C-alpha cells in the first residue's frame, strides 16, 4: 500500500498531517515564502479548507498588486 500526505490544488501543494490528540487534519502550503496554514476535522473538510485558504491568499495578493510567492 502506498500513501502520500501531499495534496494538490491549482498547481500548489500542501503537506497534510493528522493529529490524533486534536482529532483533526492540518496542513501547510509548500514552497511558499508566506506561511499558509489550514485545518479541518475530516478529509473533505481539509480539501475544502486548502482550496479556500489558497483562493483567499491568491485574491489577497492580487488585491495588493503582487504575485503570490
């Protein structure tokens, strides 16, 4: 069996971890100079959280007039 903890969305990657103590998934966008974190309590939730935080980040960067890092 092969498992990976990297999730992709719109060309960005994120490392996903699970905390048994907190009973939640959490992630961090990879290869970004900015720290972009997200979390959720289910697989579907963490997918949605990743997409949401990344879309918000890209929109914020555009609003500020610079490219996402």
